[in-house]
C-alpha cells in the first residue's frame, strides 16, 4: 500500500471593510479545515484530523496563505499522532506558509506526538515578504505516556524577503544520529519546541539573547525575527514556557 495523499489549503485576504475573508478553504482525506468565529479583524481556522495518522506511507500537506492586509490564525483541534502503518516507508507531513507584505499569520497547532514504531518526516517552510508578520509554534512530544518514541525528523525553514533567516533540522528516535538524547540536544527530555516570531520592528530593535528559565532560550535571528527554543519533561510544561516567552515578546513590542 502506498499510503494516503491529502492536501489542505487556506487563503486569507483583506475584505476591504477592515476584516479578513477566506476565499479558499479546501481540505481532503484525513485533513479537514473548519472556519471558526473570527476575532476582530483576524480570521480563525481550525485544522481537524478526520482520521488517525499520519501513518507510514502517508503524505499530508497543509498550505496557509495570508495576503496583504489579512490576518489569519490557524490552530488544530487536537494533537497529531504519528503512528506506524502497514508499510515500512516513512510518513511525510509538509507545512507551507506564505505571508504577503502587510499580512499576518499565526500558525499555532497542537503538539505532534511521535508514537512508538512510527517514522515521520516533517517539513515546515515559511516564506514572508519584507513587511510580513508571523508567529509560528512547533511542539513535538517523543512517545506517548510510558513508551519509547518513533523516528521523527523535523526541518524548519523561514525566509524573509527571499533571505533565509532560519534553516534547522532535528532528528530523534531509533535510527537517528547519535547524541540526540544527550546533554547537548534534548538532555533526556521528551518534549521539544520552538517559537519563531517575525515582526518588521525587530529589524531596528532586535531582541536580546537570554535564558528564559530552565531549558529555554531566546535568540535574535538575522533580520526582523526572534527564536525561542525549549525542552521540557512533558507537553504541558513545554506549552507553558512557550506561552510565557510569547507574552514577554508581546510586552517588549509595546
């Protein structure tokens, strides 16, 4: 069996009345996009898993685009669980984000859980115009309660005005390069996450690199962006750290 191929796509546009419209909201297979109640001028969309997975051999793709003057927030209804499938081939999950000049996108899904026996390759790519704004959160949990993780490879690339400001990859679990669970990487933790915030004002007022408590650090990126990297014993504490970091960045921006 070759697995499931499915794509979900959402496009947000300024509606000319101070709000944001969603002229494109398409999904198929195990991916389902649902419009939820807007907040002010920001359109809200929820990604709902209509089936279990991704399973081995699946290839799922989510595309989100915020046009000039549009504000879009995308979340998910529940955690995504990578599971072993009937085929030994890896599963793939691609996230493609595009934000135009003056647009704003908040990509805030729930955690990705790597279950025992799974093999998932996640690629997230964000392409932003010079005046675009982005809040991107990634959270990965290695194994369900009391189990060893599957193989998980995650690559994140962020480009602003055609310039790459972040390109990093992390591989964990059975078969991953040695040292992934050592003190230089996860240090025995089972939850890892990052927060990327892109704001034009960071170009003139970059954030100051600093430690944000145990297991978390804030770093400026080249250009108008900041990165928070964190590890934690579990998903709950990881979310708390990233939420607090975003709150600090919001306060410093005022």
